[in-house]
C-alpha cells in the first residue's frame, strides 16, 4: 500500500515537473524570439530624459534591479547566476545591429522545440491528460498551524527535519541563507576553548560526536560555534570560506529564524538558549554592549519560558517543579546537568552585561528561583539547593562560586542605584550587604603557591571585590574606613593577578575589562595618598590589561580609557607639584 502511494506521489511530482518545464521553455521561446528576431518590450524603447533612439545594453531584469549587466545574450550572467525572484526571463529592449538569426541560435531553438515535444509525450504517457493543463496544489501546509504535539510526521521523518525551514522559501536564496559547512577542525577549535567554559553548557562529548550529523542542531547554533572558532583561533582558518563578519551576519540571521520558528521541544529550547548566550558573549567581547544586552534578554526570556528557573522544589512552593507539564515530560531524555547549567549560564551572562554596561538586570531580584546550583550533580539529582541563603561557599564548584560572586555584584549595583546619598552607610541594608560581601570573600579559597590562580577563580575574586568597591567608593572622601576598604579590595585583586599565569589561558574573559578598570579607577583616584604598594598594584593592573587586551576588543577599550585617566591624573598631580 505504501509503495503504491509512493508511486502515485512520484507520478504526480513528475507531472508537475514536466508541465512546468514545458511551460518554461515555451514561455522562454515566446518571449525571446518572434520569427527569429528578438522582440522589444512595449514602452521600453526609451527612458525618461533620454532620446527614443537610446539603446540600453543592460537587460530588463538588471535595469529593474539596478545592478550591473554584462549584456551577454541570450541570457546575461546575472540572470543565470542570480535570477530575480519573479523568475522573469532575461530579455532586452533592443535588437543588436545585424541581429539576424545565427546558425548557433537556430540550433538552440530547434533543440528546445524538440525538448518540448519530448516532455509533452512523457506527460501524456504518465497521466493521459491534456499537456496544456496546469495542475494546482494547496500552497501552504496545515501542519504548521497545529501544536507541536499534534503534528503527525511521515515515516522516517524526525521532528528536526522541518526545523531549519519553518516556512517555504520561493525564489533564489540570498547568500546569507546558503548552508555553512561546519568542519571537524572548527569544532575542535571551539571545544578546545569552550568544553569547560561557563557559557557552554551542552555536553561537549555528545556535541563533538553529533554536530556534523544532519538536523540535530539548529543552524544558528552551528554557525555561532564557527563564529567563536574563528574568534579564538590563533591562526587564520584555512578551511573557512567566510570572514568573521560574514559569520556574525549569518549567526544573527539564523538565530532569529530559529527563535521565530515557534514551539519546540525542550532540547531544542536549550539549543536556542545556547545560541543566544554565545552570541551575547561574542558581542560583549567585541565591545558592542547594546547587541549583547539584546541577546542576553533573548536568552533570559527563553530560559524562563522553559521553566529552567524552577527545576527544584522551591522553599516558597515545595510542590513546584517545572511549570509546563509538557516540558516536564521531556526532562527525562535530557541530562540534568545540561538543564541546570543552562539556567546559570543565562543568569551569568545577564550579570556580565549588568557589570559591563551598568544597566538594570533582566532578572528580577525576587524571581522565584529553585534550580540547584551548577555543582555537576549526577544526572537526575535535582534536589533543592538554597538560592542565596545559608552557606554561600562550602562544598560548591568553582562555577557556582563564580555565579554567586556575580550575583553579589549585581545586587550591590542595584542597591547603590536605588539608594544614592551620603547618609547611606548608616542604613541597616548597607551594613547587611557589607557583612555578606566580607563573609563571602573570607570563605573563598586563599592564594595557593602550589596552584596558580585560574581563570574562574580570578574572575570570582574580581566580582566580589568590585562589589565592595561599588559599595564604599562613593564615601572615600567622607569616611576613612571606606577608603581603607576600597584599597584593601583593590589589593586583593592585584595579588590574584600577580599569582595568575596568563600565558596558559586558552582564552580571555571579556568581563575582566570593566572589572579591572573599576579597580584601577580607585587606585588612580587615590594617587595623592597612594603609597608604594598602591602604585605597585596599579602597575600590575595596567600590565595585565595590556596582555589581555590583545585578545579582547572590550578589554582593549577599557585599557585605553584607563590609560587616559591615569595620564590625566599624573599631569594634574605634576601641575600641582604633588608627584
């Protein structure tokens, strides 16, 4: 029964192809030739402002599209390589001098006429119907209007087969829509830098094994991987046909199409979130903060709509797990660590953008979050871990400490933005925040001479110490204790920098640009009172920023600003004889 249906379907498709081919050839001949002479379109013999005798060398399609035309006949190169969406045949408004029919042209006409008869004969054999009739079909499928769970897939078709093409496309695809060949070299470069990166939460082993298989990952994610591989590669990618700017345009285009496709499975939602996170991080590293904030908002919206913020029992609602029952059913097929880490990657990129652009958080401070911390739990171990209460350090992974430190800075920035004023240090909330910051910093792992400070540890310390600076810096001229706390926080960061082996880092974290610049600003502002240690700390900061700026445009931007402030401060002190 199935084979019979397939034969009918194949015959119907062949009929359509034959009819279309025959009609196309007839139309081509009818428009191109009239008794062996090229025809002239009515009303095109002259253009406005030109004499009627003016002869256009370009074809009508190229003139209408206002693009260059080589005038090649019978079909120009533009119409062959990039035909118009209307599929209008290539025609000219004049006949060239000596425009009689050449023997070659007569041969082409004869072969095309023979092909028409051949196609019509095949059509008659297939259906016995009149070849002059054109059969129509419904242009849109009703399946796209059905909910995801109600769609019935054909045998052998997966839910991913329709992912990359949520809508039919007619005409010639633009270059940005051409498929990108993701190679093993690109994947290896990406995973070498991102396999243990806080912003890549998918299983790296599964991704490496499956990325080259068709239809398993959305195109936007795959191009985002190629984009980052191009960014972090130390050598030009010999197997990449596209520049980094072209890859960025393709990533933005396809990520937008992936998101606009609508309802998707939970696994597909994770893939879209991963795409948005990588794109936001790329824009952040490039110093394009508006675009970075846009894509972190997209990642946040997807994460909360998927219920990833409530993967564990909430203290406020012990029975709450995942809000959407349809998503809850799919959780068993996805590693628990992927879902947990995906949410914290979203929250982390949110806090990165807050720290870099000084904009409000996209996640409310009172959001009901019950998802366990990213402590690399075994799959399925989704038990409740307090979000911010209790012991903030003991037993947690370095990634968890980084996330918590970023939360400390985000909440401190929100507090100081809500409560500006000189009397603030006397408020109970101020002292509560100060106490929490001091406690958190005091429980962080100390400097270990046997183990240099790694990337996550450095950024964690930078976050919490910059939070202390943001809390006390406005009051350094009023309170001696505030100045002492700021200098101590700056010194903590400098000590960590001195213990870091930057040459061993696989890649640079762009957030170090604004964080180290904030520390340097405090030391520059204190140049008049600074002792030898403060000057040493400042030089350590500037030297580190110079090293990191070679790999990150954002850090380079903050380094330039910091150097200008330092030079200006030195000139001011020299002017008053204080140096």
